[in-house]
């Protein structure tokens, strides 16, 4: 069951991830973040993703990242964050 | 830059490590985490992105060159401020000129002729140690390289040069981030300690250690278990040879050795001077501001600037001015003395000044000869300078070349200053650097001037290459009845006809004689009709020499033609060593052994076959038996291929039935094996297919009606056509089995082939247990090729499997028609005898080169199984495994 669905806009990745983190509180089911429009992420976005992963772990919520392009996926791989999320196209 | 407070907030990894507190570990982990994130983000950047960042960094380095130089001298108390400005500028501007057009992201090099593309993969996090001698220039250099290659760097400067390095890192970092570099791309370790360095050197997220510094640092880096670029100490020998331009040499040495007070590890340490110019050179040095020490002064100097216990230079002297060192030592020198020159009489611990001296003290040695000079240079090179740098001043190219040969140094600088020359791009075309790779001699992994390409993982994208192939056959083949008449067109003064007794007896030799060009002296050499022996070859070569033959006509079966091939080889190239030429090979096209190309005689070689099977008239193979050693020597080279083949069926009309069948099946086996060979091509396929068609149609007729001219003619052509196929595509496992079995049980080659053939078709048509690597084919095609043969023969079937089965059935039917024994058992070989022989047969078959082109790699157990199937015979040929059931 998808509890939260958010489109992540490349121009406000950090804000979108924070918003997603806040919505995790009290949700049941999956949270899906659509990264289809994100071509690149910067260090602050990586930190925001780390934080989201931490919150999701704490609240035992499954976060699914959708449409992550392979360049961004590689960043998440290099920062060892891929194991913290599920990925769908 | 990230502050330690921020880092501490993010990381909580309290590990206990000797010499490090939990807080310190958290700090170090934070630095690594920060760098790892920066490197990960950096991986998304394009070439344009990084180039946009690099240029302003370089400009910032140039703008701040003096500021950083001043900081470095103030802090380290080493070197010359003005020279450090130059170093900073070289590290920025010269390095930029080298890297600016270099591709370091994505595709960095395309090599279309090799179907190769090289692509860059960043390393990620680098841990970089920088030295006290060249602190800020090394930081500038490494920062520019790191950004150009999308890497993040954690710097650990020498503690006594920390402030100036931290400032250099700050300038580079702020400029880089301002122009788009990822946050945290450079960090500088605060108050670095040895335990810090040890921890980071072993950190799992550090990809590469780039250690520039003293031997201890370099050794620690290489001992860490991490990939490392460790570049450190040298001991540069200089040979000042008598032909050198002395004025230039002396100035260059002074420029180099006094540059930044001699702190560059590539600077000159001992100058070996030819006796003839020694006094002149020392006079020049003195004239230009050097002080030449007398014996007493030299003793004083060596006791002071070299540690008598370790034999290494005293740190307090490093980077100091010559006049200050002289004052400290107690020498009386002129004001502004640039350089202290100390004559030495040898190299080693008993000559303390022969080691590395990173200050303006230069040892000189008077050499009585070039040989002595080179020996002393080698001694200096081996006294701590292996792999680093060496210098030679000479106009004699031979001396320069010899110096380059005997000296082990990554950089051999010719007629220019050592230190600035080694830095590259100023006096020569070496790659500009501030890190000198010293190769294994210096305990390093490279002899290069370290550059951007050492900061990259270079990936090679290797596309499948369409390997070139060839189709080589005699350039003249005459065929059909009376083709022998074409002999007339080949002028010759002396022709030798090599033939067998039987063929001479039945008049074939006379037929050939009649058609040889008039006025030719013709001699007949009759040899036994058996696999040629060494003795026969020797006699043949003697005859060729005696008659000064310019033409050889081989008239006979495969054995006679093979003998003539080897005679020709030894006649034209008497030095040819047949054992050597028979060395094993995997691919004829890549064979190690080369056949002789220089020839003392030349003779045209015409082959006229008298059987329809071996195809030796067009093949590059010949087999020789050495009775003394009991060995067979198989020769294979296209130079053995006859020049002319005359395929005239009149010479096979009288072939007996048994020979007709044996040779006909040999021909079919050649064609079928060439057809499915891994070396098959469209050229060989067309020949193989046509030969198969001819055999199935005409062999039964030739067998049943030996006088049928058309059938004989077509079978004679089929043998030649099949041979053209297997000459270029080779044969397969059927031949390997038949060779082993035929030799062990004395069974004729064609007959042995026949016993194996249905089973080998079934074997190759099944899914292989082990595929053969084959760059020449796409996918596994043997079963489909057999299906194509079945179609060609009109055997019917809708699926590949059905067609293969029909081909096996048709082959078995043909063998029945020809009256072949259909199993090894039928030959009267008992099961017990065969059982005892099979292991050795399998071993011999596996050693046979014939199967190397087989589409399926035969395992030893499979060879055993094939032998047993051949023993059982009819009905045993079944396709195992999942051959495609689709229609083709």
C-alpha cells in the first residue's frame, strides 16, 4: 500500500526530502519518492537522503525511490545508501 | 571546508585504536565520510564541469603564489622564497597547460583501429601526504589534479608545514566550490599525527594514498595494504663528460642545485667529471660563486651535514643557504657563496657526502675514464637514488645512450638542470609534476612523473574485434580430364618428378613426362609409397641439389606429395630445422615459430594427386616420420603449399575400390569438419558445402563403377575443394580420434575416420559440456551448420534436430554402401584389448592439434566416450543434450 507519494523536483530535492521525512510520522505502508525529474544530486541532497533513511529506519517505514537515473543511483551506491531503499522504475 | 564540529555531529563511531581517542576517530571518520560524499557527487560531473572549475583554481594559485611562498618559508625556514614562488607558479600554470586539454571524464581515448575505448573512473577519496620541502606547490599540484579527475582529497601536510599547506588547501577549496565543485572535496587534517596517518592510510573508504615525502612516509604508505603512489628520496648522479658544453653545464648545475636551496629531491648530488675537464669545471664553478672545499674543509663539512650514525643528511641543513651552512660548519667562504663543492674519492658510507643532500652542497668526483665515470655514477645511483633521477652532460650520443642503459632512473635528464628538468615542461617535454615515480628501485609502483592519469582508474571498453582471416590456396589449380596438359606452360631447365614405384610402373610418370615443357631435363626420383622418412627426404634433397632442379613435380598420393613438400623446404632452406619448425601452436596465424624466408634455391612446386582424398596438392601440411626417434613430425605452413595443383582424374581411374572408399570418406570428413570448424568462414564454407554435396552424389558411383569418368572427376575435384576448405578452416575432433586410433591399431586413415564420423556429428551437434573460445564465430552454430548440410543434400526434416538426425542417418547409409566396417568391434578388436588401449588413445587424441578448431572442446572423458561409441558402432550416434528444435 502506498501511503505517501511525492514528486521530487531537482530544484528542491532537499526540501522535498525533508517534507517526505515529516510525512513518515505515523504512516503505514510504503513511501514512494519519484526521482524521475532529478538528473543530479549534490552533497546537501545526499545528506538529506541519509537523514530520510535514518528517520525511515527509526519508524520502520519502507521508502521506495522511483525513476532514479543511473548517475544518481551511482552516487547513492558510492555513499552506501542504496541498501537503505527500494528502487523501482 | 568542513569543520571538525560539523563532522563530529554527523559521525559517531567510537572505535578504540592505539594512539587515537574516540573523539579523534570520530573526527577522522567524519573527514572520510565528507570526502566520500563529495567524491560520489563528483562522479556525476562532466568534462566541461571539471574544466570550468580547474581554470579559476589555477588562476587563484598564480595570484596567491607569492603569499603561499612567503608563508612556506616563514613556517618551515627552508628554501628560498623567490624560488618557492616559481614552484607555486609551475605547479599551477605548467600543470594546467598539461592538463587543460586532457580528457579525464567519460571517454578519454578512442583507438578505433583496435576497437578499444578508454574511459575514466575516478578513484574516489585520496589521502595525500605532502612534504616540508615543497609544501604549497605540492598542494596546488594535487588539488588541480584531483579536480581534473573528480576525486576528493584529505590532505595530511608535514606537521612543520601545516599552516602554509592548510592555507593552500583553503584557497583551492574555496575557489573550487565557488565554481561548482562538491562541498567537502578537499579537507586538511588538523594537527596531523602519525596515528592519524596510519588510521587514514588503512581506511576502507580511502581509495589511494598519494604520499610525497621522506622514506618513512613512503614506506608507511606502501605498507598500508592500500594502492599507493609513494615518491620520496633520490640521490642524483651527474656525469659531466669531456665533450659537454662546460659553460652551460656549470650554470645548469648551479641553477638546479641552488634552486630553493636544493630541496627538490631530483637535484644534483654527486657530479662525476672527466679528468680532462675536471680542473676547468671546478674553476668555472668557483668563478660563478661556488666554494671548492679543500680536504680539511670537506672532512669538516661531512661531519656536520651528514649524520655519522645513520649516514643520512642532517635535517637541520635541509633547505639552508650555502653561506649559512659554511658558517655553521666553520668554513671561511666569500659572502654570497652559492654552493659548497666537496671533492670525494668514492661512494658509500666511508664517503659520507656521496648520499642525498637536500641543500647546496655538491660532491664531485674526478674520473680517469668513461668506464670509471659510469661505474661511479652507478654507485651513486645505487646509494639511495635507484629509480629517481640522473643527469648527463655530453655531446656524445653514445655516452648518453650508455648512461641511459646503465643508470636506473625514471628521469634521465640530458644537458639541462636536474631538479627543474625533472619537474617537466620547462627544459624538456616530460610531464610536469611534483611527484617523481621511482619505480621498483625506489619501492614505487611507477617510474612516471605522477600526473592526472595516476589519479584515475582507466577502464578499457573492448569491442569484439572482427579478426582478420584468410583463404590461401595455390594460385593455379588445373582440373578435369587431361588437365596435366597444362604442364607445358611451365618452363624449366631441370625438373625432378617425385613419385612412387607403382605409379612409375603403371605408366603415370610417362604421361607426365609427355606434357613437361620441351627441352627440360627430367629426372625421376622414386620413393616408397609410405609416410616419408628422414632418410628419403635427405636423398631427395641430394638429388635436387645434384640436378639443380628448378621445378619439382610430385606425382602420387598424400605421402609422396608430403615428401616432396619437405624436400623442397630443405632444398631451398638447408638450415631449416624440421623439429623446431614442428613446434606446437594453437593458432596457425599466431604461431611463434617462423618458417625460413631466405632461400638459397628456388623451385616451382607442382602437385599431381593420384588419390581423391588427402588434398595434399593444395594444403600447407606435411607429415614426416623419424624412424630413429620413432616420432612423427607434422609441419604446417603456407609456404609448404604447392604453387600449382593439377587435379586430373586420369590418374585415379585405376584406384581400387577400397582406396576409393577410404580416401572418399577422408575427403567427406575434411569437408564436414571444416564446415563446423571455429575457423570456418564464408570462403571455406562454400568449398566445404560443395565438397560434401559432391561426395554424397558421386562417391557411391565411383565406388560401384570405378570406370565412371564423371564420378571419378567429381570425386577428384571434391577432394581438392574440401582440402581448400580445411587448409584454411582446419579439421576437428574426428581427425584427432582417427589419428590416435589408426596409429594404435594400424587402420587406414580414411577407414578410421569413417568409424568415428557419425558419432562426431552427433557429439558436435549437442550442447557442448565445454564451449571452445572462438573469436571467429558468433554463438554456437555447429548443429545449425549440420542442418544446412542436410538441407543441401535434400534430406528433409523440419527442425534442426531432425535435420541433424537425417544427416547422421545419411552418413551411416553412405558408409554402408561403401562397405565399411561399422564398428571397431567388427575389426576383430576384442573389448578387453580396446578397454586397455582407450585411456592412452584418449590421451593421444587430446594432444592432437586437430581438435583445436573443433567447435566443441573435447573433455578427456568425452573422448573416451566417443571411442566407445565407435567401438559399439551403428546406433550409438545419438545427439545428447538440447539441440534446438526450431526450424531453420
